[in-house]
C-alpha cells in the first residue's frame, strides 16, 4: 500500500534534515583529523624529512625483492596515500614487477595514520589497526613477490634530482591550502548525499533491502551480515571518504564486538576498491594485481579470525568444564 503525501513529505524532510546534520557533524570531525595531519605531512615533504625516513623500510626491501630506493616510495605512501605513491613513481624508474609490488603494498598500507584514527573511532584500537595493516602489507607483498619470482635489482631505480628538493615555502603553503580545500569539498560532496540517503533508507526501511542484497557477498567475505552497509561504504568510498558514515553508524547502532573487529580487519586490508586501484592503471600495472591480492587477503583474514575465535571459545568451554568436573 502506498503512503499518502501527508505522511510521506514530513518523513522525507525529516530524513533530509537528519542526514545533513549528521553529514555536517561528520565532516567537521574528519577535518579535525585531516587538516593537521595533512599539514604536518606537507611540512615533512617540503623540508625533505620524509625522504630521510626511508631507512625505516630499507632493511625489509631485500626481503620483499625490492631495491633500496623503493623504500622511499613506500614511506611516501604510508604518509601521503595513493596520490603520493603515484607521484613518486612518475619520477622514478622501476621495473614493472617492482611497481606491482609497491602498488600492492601501498594499496593496503596507504595513509596509515589518518585512516587508523578513523578505524579507532569506529570499533578497533587505532594502534592495532595500524600495526595489522602494516604487517599485512609486508605479508601480502612478500607472497606476491614469491609468486611472481621477483628478484632484487639494485640498479633498477633512478631518482630524479627534483624529488625531495626544498622549494619556496609560501607556494607550498598555497598548494597545500588549495589541495586541502579541494579534498574537503570532495568529501563534503560525498558525505552529505550519502548521509541523507542513509537516513532516508532507514526511515523508509530500505536499509534492510540493501543489506539483504549484499548479504551473499558479505557472507562470502566471512563477515557478519549486520555489517553489510559498513563494508559497502568502505569498499566503495574508502576509509577517508567514508569515515563519517562508518563512525556515525558504529556510534548509533550496537554491533557485535567480534563482528566489528572482523569488519575492520577486512576493510583495513581491502577498501576503496574503485578509486585507489584505478589510479595505478595509467602506470601500466595489470588490473589483476591491483584488485585480487587484497581481496584474497581480506577473505583469508576474516576466516582465520573466525577460526581462531571458535578455537578460543572451545578451549575456554573445555577448561571451564574441566574445572567444574575437578571441583
């Protein structure tokens, strides 16, 4: 039965108003994280500090089958995200195999600080989230290197002279301001309509239909069906653009702690499945390596976590039974 306009219009406007309020609140919350972290990163890049941090990863490059100069690209990705990695690769010369491995690593561990804070505000310890993503980046990249048979080539990369060279401060500040404002506008244009649609979906009971629609995919990934909307938001928009929605939803609804932990482990490895991999395509990297390794790793992580949780519960149950029997 269709609803009368008298009942439909107030609910429609209530949903729009509520969604815009939540979207604005989420945007302000995100900017409090985005602006200082991006400004600090811009300073690190401008003064060349970030280019001196490659020693943190250089010892691991041989283990990953990468040349030492690849550490610079990975450090940039950890601090600045996918755009920084693509920018660095555009002025450095690597073999295709090495670029594939760096893309895999960065797709998992990019923008680590900001996105870990987002995860920390929506159900998981931020330090655990950051450490887990970093470990998974090394593990998945290592496995891919072994599958591909990549060997380290010490002379495979040449850094351009302009990379990491300090320029005028004011133009850098202007570029940072314009870039941050553009990013904030992009996030605003995503968050506001998304939050409005989400509120309308709740009011008109569409959210259940969407959750059911994606429930087979969510189940296949080893996740709880109640987390379907959160997973979809992270998969499509990522942890940065989708942060306001993810944080708001986890605060407004009671999610099972174990289900939420599995979700964060999964989306920590595999999120932003559309935009981020596409950015690497102009470099000629095969699509298979941009999408499949992360997806397989995310599925493996959730099933391993479920198996570990089941074993832990079984052990606790047996220990309790044994204790009762002995008494």
